[in-house]
C-alpha cells in the first residue's frame, strides 16, 4: 500500500520528483505488458504499441528529470516510489492475451486520463503557487498525451469488438 502524499507539504522539487516517478512507474508497466504480450501470448501488434508507450514515458520522464536537476540540483528527494501506485501506469486488469492495438491504445488513453485527474485533484489540496502552477502544467501535458493517443486511435481501421467473455473457456465438469 503506498504512503499517502500530503500535497500541502509538496515543494516544486517534490512535484517534479513525483512526476518523474509516475513516468517511470508507467514505463515499467508497459515493459511488463510488452513482454507478456510478446513472449507469452505472441501478440506482437499489441506488444509493439506497449513498446511505443515505453519510449514515450521514458522521454517524458527524462525531460522532467532534466528540468528537476536544472532547477533544484541541491534539493533532497523526499518523494519515493513507495508513495504511489497505479497513478499513471495502466492497470494490470486492463491487459489481456488477445488485446488489439486499439485495445492497447484505449488502455493507454485511460492511463493518461487517470494521470491528468491525479494532478487536477492534487490542485485542490495545495496552496503553494509554484506547486499549483507546476501541477496545472503537468495535467495539461497529460491532456496533450491523450490527444496523441486519440490521434493514433483515429488512424486505426475499424475492428469488431471482442469481449473477454467471447474468448473465455466454458466451465468444464470435473470427473
């Protein structure tokens, strides 16, 4: 269980550290999904999209880390990975063996939306003007990420909808 963050006590350096950790958590989750989709389920198309998201999360995290190091090089890191779980990372139950690229993109869109909501909710609990400005900026960046994913979804051909129930095995009696 993650330690609860107190946004009232967050400094701008802490907020950047939090954002870097969120990107890393999401990057790691997409790596896990790509490996399982490729190696276990042989779903190369969905795995390829997860790898694209790995690159996106890594790029954004690197940009945030560079900014943090430039602006606050001597500020101690007070936010740790144990303080968050599933903030931006796609949720484990969203991945499925027979995911399509569209399904992966919809999963990524939900994760980016979740991250935006996290930053917007945090705004209500902080009074530090610098932190508020940074949280707005981070939320707006998540909206940009949503637009990028939506644009990719729109370029995909239409597909038939398959639910988990359509591919689930029927119960079998035991002898």
